C-alpha cells in the first residue's frame, strides 16, 4: 500500500510540474500576441513615444534642411513595432524653411514642398529610421514590398 501511494503521489507531483511547465510556456507565447494586439494608434501629444519618433527623424531632416528643425505633425501612426509619419518641417517658432538654402535648392521645382514622410521600426529599445523621403510628388509607398508588410492603417492611403 505504501508503495502504491508513493507512486500515485509521484504521478500527481509529476502532473503538477507538467501543468506548470505548459502554463508557463503558454504565457511566454501569449505575451507577444497581447502586445501586438494593441493595434495601430496615433501617439498622443506630449507622450514619450511621440517625442521619440520625432527625435528619430530629426537628424536626417536637419542634415538636409539645416538645423534647427521642428515639426508640424500631419500624420503619425504607430503599432506592432512600426511607425509611419508625415511631417511638415519648420524653424522653431513656426518660421518657414527657405528651400533655396537647403540641399534641395536645385531640385525645388520637382518637389512637392518639404513635407517629409518616414517609416520607423522599434528595435533594440529605440525607434530607428528605415525609410524616408522629403517632398515627394506621389504616394511613393504604394506597391513597395517593404510597405506591403506593414499593419493596416499605418499609412494614410
């Protein structure tokens, strides 16, 4: 009798450990799914996410337009580790940027102004610029395989 009780007890403990293991594995698998389920959203003004996105785009824009640059946000969506922004760069306080004094001086007539679009990816604990364009005259992301993998609602069209 004692032997059968210990075998039953061993089986019970084994099944408890097995159940705990599978529950832990399920939680580890489900955590990223819950994070992805948050969906595409517009980062609110004053949030760290919005600031981080703008600060990730700023160095590339300042390299082409000259510093300092601040942005008027026309479109900003983030979700599933991706972000897409449409920004109108300006000088601090709302001053206009003279395109003749930028790296685009010779191309101004072929551009749609200085409206800037950027695709970002959140990796390694920060937002990284993946693609960007200043002054496009068309919807450049349509038909691009890179943009085809983005979650719906991230881009304007």
